[in-house]
C-alpha cells in the first residue's frame, strides 16, 4: 500500500497568486524589501565566512536579482527560479547540479518541506552547499495577538504555522545533509497601523495562503484587531524571526 502524501496545509494556487501579487506590488514606488534584502546580505556574509566560492548556483525565490548579481560578479553561473514562474519545489528539480542552492522566502509555505529539502540536496554537487531562509516561528507575535483579540472566544487560522529551530534541525537530518546548521535572527519593524503591516506582508509574499483560510474579519473584528495591534501607541513594533537552514551534500 502506498504511503499517504503530506497533509495539504497550504494552497498551491493561493501561494502562486500571492507571489504574483507581490511582483506587482514591488513595481510600485517605495515597495518594502527589507526581509529579502536582509536575507541576501546574510547569505553573502555566510558564503564569505565559509569561504565557499560557488561556480554554479541555483537561486530560488530571490526576486530582486541582487543575490544573482553579487554571485555573478565573482564568476559564478547563476540559474534563477521562482514558484510564481512555474518552479515546483516539491518535485525533482529540472536542472543540473550546483555548488550552491540558495532558497529565500519560499520554503515556509510548501506542503512537503522534507521532500523539498531532499530535492535541494539532490540538486547539489557532492560538497555543495544549501542555504535556505524564510520567516520562522516567533514571527509576527503582535499580529497573532491582534487576531486573537479580533476573534474573541472563537479563534480562527489567520496565520499559517511556522518552523522553529528545533524542527529545522530535525528536517535537515532527515533530508540527509552533512554538517547541518540551523539558526535564527530577529528583525524589528515599526508600523503606523495594522493596515501598513498587512500591506508590507502582501508586498513581500507573506500573506495567508492556507488551504482552509479563516473567513474575512467583520468591521467590528477588524476594529478590535487594530486597537490590539496599536495598543494605544502612535507606532507599533512587529517582530520577524528569520530562520536559516544550511547543510552540505556529502
């Protein structure tokens, strides 16, 4: 008997729609890019620290093009891919082998994360390096509290579950990576309103893509959420926790 597939937590259709909307919003002036910019900077710092100089790299989900530009400046041949362009992270990759696979901001919303990590490992040359970064557990605590306040005694799933450091380590071991390393870092951002946060989440493809999303908030519930989020302050500080998974192909 065939083993059951992974549970369907996320909607692939809604995920692609959210990322295509992100592309459109990024074309507007002053579009927020602080999360992906932080990830790109961190990847480059890790490569320098490890003294890993890839000759071939696959960059997944990095829509600004900055990471590819920096890698190409060192003589690296870069292949880009993104879910919104039809790239399926939960299937064997239709590419050759790479010295580096960098995945930024996409693996937090795949249904088969262990399978996606295995496909990354298989896409690496022996001795190749994977660096995957995405929003992890600990992100958006203020928004989560605001949603609970909005829902009252009947809480609903407005935000999707996120991976923590411990689970990340187990995933890397399960996927067969050598010398696995998992860590997280925080990024705090101030917002003038709940609507401003929601705009930034949509512009960075971090909106809800659950297969069974909660119904939209009523006007009264939205008012409760706004009040809880701002807590009487002129600006509210929200926290993002960026999880990094890295490992080598034996």
